[in-house]
C-alpha cells in the first residue's frame, strides 16, 4: 500500500486537478493534484491507499497521486494512529482530449465567466490536467442574435526578406496584417473589446483550431459555441 504522512488533521480529500474538485475520481497514469482538507492543524495524520501509485507530498496540504491501476482505490486516513475516515476514489482511464475555453465546460456562460476564460486549452473533459499538445492558432467569430457573424480578426506581424549591403538575406518587419487566424491560444485586446460588447443571446464560436505538440500540427474543428446569458 502507498502511504503518506503529514502534519495536520483532516476531514476529506479533493482532487484539485478536476473542474469539480469534490468529484471522487482520479485519472489513470496521470499526476493528480490531491488536497487534504483539514480543520485541525495540531495533530498529525497519515493517508494510506491500496493502489500501486506514486505519492509525493508538496506543501499546503497538497500531494501528487499517480495511480497505475484502474478501478476503486481506498484511502484510509489515520490521526494519531487511529482510523478516522475512509475515502473511495474511482480511478478512470483518460478520456479523449478536447479543446475548451478555459474552465468553461458548458454551452452557456455569463460575461464575467467569458472574460475570465479567454484562453484555449487542450485537455481532458472535467479536468485541468495539461495535455502534451497545445493550441497554436485558432479562428473565432461572434454570432449576433440576428444571425450575422462578426469575425474576431487578429493583427499579425509580417516580414519580408531583403538583402543587406553585404548581400546577406534578412527578415525585415513589414507591418501588421489583418487576419482571421489568431496565433497562440489567447485572445488579444481588440478581440476582448468586442467580446465585452456582446449582448445576451450572442454566441462566441471557435470555428477552427490548430493543435501542435508531440505529433505534427493538425487542424481540428472544436465543438465550442458558447451563448452569453447575461
């Protein structure tokens, strides 16, 4: 059995790698960030689990948990040598990766939720675990309630090749070019201003995105259409 000894009392364990940390699940062969939720900082306690997993304490009541077996894992919590709590964690296989707008996992969002999540991430559903690949570019539009589409253009730097006086070729900055392609995974200031002007019923639509990482770049069509509620 894996074991871990810390210097605080506790009530329950949460998985901070999930969008809902209170879900009693962890992902197989992933480094899950677990947290001991304690009300008593005076007594020591131990956490023992049955899965053949790597466990490492970090700080602030957090520890890393990497299960190598699927199924149920039982965490038994002892305080001063006495059993005080049992937690059952379901170890699940990794679901397929998908693109999400920050922590939003719904098709509806308020304006504050949108503005706080203007970053495309490539990860697992219901999880904040980071995948090996990432979003390198994307196209986005706002669909007005009338049905009209407003493209969220991006100003990209352009360069031309010129020869210097020695005949050497150099890339020279040639100005900004208005483009539908947004390089990177973040929305820029001009796009954010347009999103701030969205009205309830308007839709933020991520039309395409390019994923890059361990494999060659590939363009995918993410199913991201988020309707503004208020």
